[in-house]
């Protein structure tokens, strides 16, 4: 789920019993081309509280309250700020059958946060002069509707107009009838391309997992290697992320939490732990853990893997139509927090960075079941940021958050606009 950009289909993740969520920077406050959020502030903001016993107690109460209200099985919340300390707590259970507790050392499926890695690999190819952001996608992939006018920049910024394949009813039937089956990128594109385009390229923001499948193919073609290998070589190794991986199939390193979803053929809650994430591929298939996501959120927001010029283009956040949120190139901003969220059947995540405080927030949950139309990861993140950054509260509209729940939530056929809610069984909808 990608709340707006993540819970509306831009990121993956799952709610859990103790929560804290990550947010993005507000439209207008970043991405204006002035470099205001291109790197960390010289010193942490005094406005960010000391993460001592009293604040920890407040956070505990807030997370438990969301956990109880949403019935999320388990959640881990992590907060870190230089000079202010840290807060890392797990609540609830990782396995409802055994009662094993949620733990901060577990691997998790990250859904739409995958988009941040795919787009970073693409932007490194830009820095190497192997691709151009204003190249048309038709230069790399044949058969794309409007392929001569949809640029790589428009794909990364969610402004292509291409139909989101994960909203196609036939795709949903195929996924839920056999959740362990593999999908190829071309199969996924087929579900999209049978639909008419939604609007002329560049006209407006519309979160679509189809965009990332195409960019994954560009990375493969221009990089001369399978996407997983390119992400490993260009992003994971240089960033020092040794507990993050791009799976080939349904493999899932241990230890990990069991994930629970109601995005099933029957509509009943099922264990989605071993569902094959290939249907999310470049948009949502990756796996990581709390500490790697902590490191990645800062790397992503500060641009240490890219040239300053390319990072500036990445953080040129465009209006999404939702107050306080903007979307750049595979990254979003929500009231000052920069990063992404993720949601796919069974899991939700949020990983964001607040430049002015050099603060990082990561939240991981083992469910994607919405509560009163809102993604639980957003509810946790809002509750946490209301305490630690009241001037920068992570907020995503419930409709937006559901629609961008990364590659796994597929809304009902009628809900193709960014503000429409997703079907309970749709696979992946929010900003990434």
C-alpha cells in the first residue's frame, strides 16, 4: 500500500497491535525545486521530543488503542532521532495459531515500498547516462498504449493514465483462486492493456502498479540483468541492506510473522503468509526488516545513492489532489515526512523520514484488513506522529489510502479514481 501514495496504493504493509506509521512531506513544503529537503538538517529539531519514559508511555497507550480498535494481530513501531533517543516496541502476536509474540527482528513483506527500490535503480541508470527520464516507454517496451508519449518520468510519478492491472476483476480472480501461482510481468501488463487509458499522459496523478511493472522492464533492459540482480547490485549492496531481498518466488526467510488478509475469494480472513508476491514484482514483491527499513528511509530521503541533480528531480513532489500529500518519483511526502508505505495481502509497512528532525519512523504489521475504510498502518502512523511531531502529522485520506495499497489490493472494477475505496479483496492499492 502506498498510503495515498502508500495506503492509497503506493506501499505494502500490515497493521499490528502497537503502532506507529510513517508519513510523507506536505505538498508545497518540499519538492518545490529549492532543495529544502534534499538532505538532512544541520541539527535535529528541538521540537521533536526526547524519546524517554514519559513519551514512550504515551506511545504505548496510543499504539495499544489503535491495536485494540483495529484488531490487528501484531505491530512493531520504531522511532529514531539523533540526540532524542529511540523507541522500538512490538505489540500483539506474530502467529495467531501459536500465540508467538510480535518481534522487532522479524522479516516482513514490504509491498509498495518495493517501488522505492525499483525507481532508485532506474535513477541510477539515469545518472549513468543509460536512460533518460523523458524517454518514451515505447523506446524500451513494445505494445504500451500511448507508449510514444508516456515518459519514464510520468511512470515514476504516477501520471501515465494507464489502467492499474491490480484493479482488473480477472486478475483478482486469478490471484485469489491460486495465490501461490507465479505471474510474469507481461501477464500483469496484459490485465492493464485490455482497458482503455484513463486520461492523456501527464494530465493528473493516478496511482497505478502498472507503471512500476514497466519501469522494472526498463531497468532489466537498460541494466542488462534481471531486476532482482540490478536492485541488489545498484541499491541493496551500496546501501548496506543485507536483510532486504527481491524474492524469485514465494520464498520468505525466517523468522517472519504470519500475515492475515480478507482479500480472498471467499471474503473470509485467511493466512496469506505464503502467497506468491510475483504479482507485485517491481511494484511490491520485496522483503525487508525493521532495521534495514530504518536505514533505507534516510537513504531514500537524503539521496545518498544519487547525484544531487537527480535527487532534486526525485523530490519534486507534484500535487496528488489530497491535502498535505505530494508524489515525486517513486516516493511521497505527507506533512513533512518523506518515504513510502506498502500494503499487500497479509502485511503493511510504513518507512518515512522527517528531514528537519532527522527522525525516522518505521511501522510493520501483519495484516492489511482495513478498519472503517482506513488502512491500519495509516492509523498507527497518525497516532504516533500526533505525539512526536504534532506539526507534521502523517495523514492520508481513507479513500486515497485504500486506493494506493500497492500492488496487492485491487479495488472493485468501478473504483478506478484515486479517491475511490478498494474492494476488500483487492490486491495492493496505496502509494506504494
